[in-house]
C-alpha cells in the first residue's frame, strides 16, 4: 500500500507506511527541534529534555513507563540530533495504541520532578565526561566548533557540565512548550499499522499540543578555522573539512557521491591510497553532513604522530585529484551502493518510519524511493568533478586535531593547499 499522510487540526502530521506482512510496527514522534534550536543560555537543553521525557508523567512513573512497554515485548527510546529529536517505539501490531499512548503521555504530561532532574543532570555530565575522554568523539566537537563558531550549529549536542547543571524544571518545561508544537511534529509509523486508526489515536491523544509558534533557528554561517588539543594519546586524531551543501541544494546528491568515492569504503580512494598503499593509518573515511541551510564535507583519520606530516598532504592531494579525474565507473559503483543501501533500509520498519519523518521535516513530504533513485542516477562524473572543484578550490578549511598535535602542519599551510 502507498505511504499515506494526514495533517491533524493541531498541525501535527501523521504518516504511515503499511507493511501488512509483518507482525510488528515501529512508530515515533519526531520534532523539528534539536541542538541548533537552542540559545546560548539553553546549550544542551534539547538533549536533557529528551532524557527527562522518560522520567515520569502525571500518571506514570519512570519505572512504569519502562515496564508498560516492556511488558508487551516492546522497546522505546529517543535520540537528539542537531536539527531534530525523535521518540520512537517498536511493538507488536496489537500494541500500537499502547505505544502511541505512551508517546503522547511523555510528550505532553511529563512532570520534570526535581529529584529526577538532578539525577539525570548528573548522568548527562558523566556522558559529557566520557565524550571528553574519547578522542574519536572529542575531535568532532572541535571540528564542529571550527566550522561554525559562536552559533548553535557549532556547539555540541550534549552541552557543557555548567550549562546542563544550570537548568531547572521550569526552563525545561518552557523550552518544551515553545518548541514541541504541532506543525513541528511528525507521528510516523511503518509496519503492520492502520493509517486511519493511527490518525484517530493521534487526534484523541495529542490534544494538548498547540498548533504553531515555535521559534526559528539561527541561520548557519560557515567560517572555518583551527582547533587543536594536545593530549597524551599516542594517535593523532584529525578531521579536515570544508563547507558542503544543504539538503535542498542543487549539489547535495553530487556531494554524497563524492564523499563515498573519496572515503566511503575499502575501495574508496582515501582508503586505497592512505592505508593500503602507504600504510599511514588504520582507518580513514570521508563524510558529508547536510543541514537545512548549509553542510560540511570532511575527512577523518587517526595516525601515529610521526606520520602526521605525511598524512595531511596526501589527503589534500587526493581531494584535489577528485576535482580532475573522477571517472564514470566510480560514479556508477557508488550510485549502485547508495541504491542498495536505500533498498536495504526499506526492509526495516524502524528505518522506514524514521526516514519518512525526517523527509517530511526536511522537504515537507515523503520522498518516493524512485524519485530519489532518479535524482541520484542523473549525477555523472562531470557533475561530481564540478562540485569537488567548487568545494576544494578556494575554500577555507576547518581543521581539528587531538593528540600529539605538535606534528600537525600550521593551519595557514593547510589553508594554502586549497587556494
């Protein structure tokens, strides 16, 4: 059956993708609110709110929320990202109403009790400490700050220990009331689920949600820069990148293909040149993060300090080669990989529910698979080379490193490599 979409009177969108051959369903509520929705005095509140939503409502304790869903063999979880927050569950088909009811309860009637808040603040501070102890995580925090300094997009999702400990129940409640409004929320489900029944459930159970009024997030301003942090780690963890493309931009799919050609797997250019041919590191990969109004293309690697002076120039060289000699065969291979990944993801109801919600948040509608495939198939080697040239020639890089950073080349020297 086709994907169906209904907008409720309160502005919330309900989307379903029926998979009647399954015995289960995945459903969730995705909110167009994440870390970039925060003011500086709210740094980390989106993630704290995501945690607190499970810590008790007017009718259920935190334990009762967990026990109710697990008593029917289901599971429930949540995740905060830069541009949205998702609350999702997986249950058997007969328990869709139960799961929808729990989601409605935690998103409208959470009480944010002081003791629970203090306990969760302590847990998140431990999570922040753990991320600082992990150079694989920490280097990306530094990279994001270098790319988008002094703005929400450049701040971490977790917040800082000081910012997280500074929130009280009222500030969390006010933030939820301001941002969790109907036209910013999507109830998405895939699996053995009936669309009309879910619409009726949502209309009945989400009545406390106001329709509109969420603040607009601050527009992205890519800058670029250098953040390096000396540590006793044996490996130098490095992320190097430049401004990429937004989701709705003309070059989005070309950059996705470019990142896969350069560093998307064992056959990629960076893996073959940096690891297989030169043995400079164990792992190296490229990535492209797209946002609503900007993006970031990057390469990440870790290597022994003594190999850094050779590693960075090799990476720069491979980026510039991409603007000149990417071939049709490489593009065809990556297009096949992307198509296979899309098809494989459709076999999971959880993936399908999440994709539908994010597509609606980003593009205002579900995107049919064939439409995506057609867009990808229009990208040829010439288009990828053109976009590579736009990104890699004349851009101001973002550079982050942790470890024996005294081996890193000067930032100006790296920046000169893109002129």
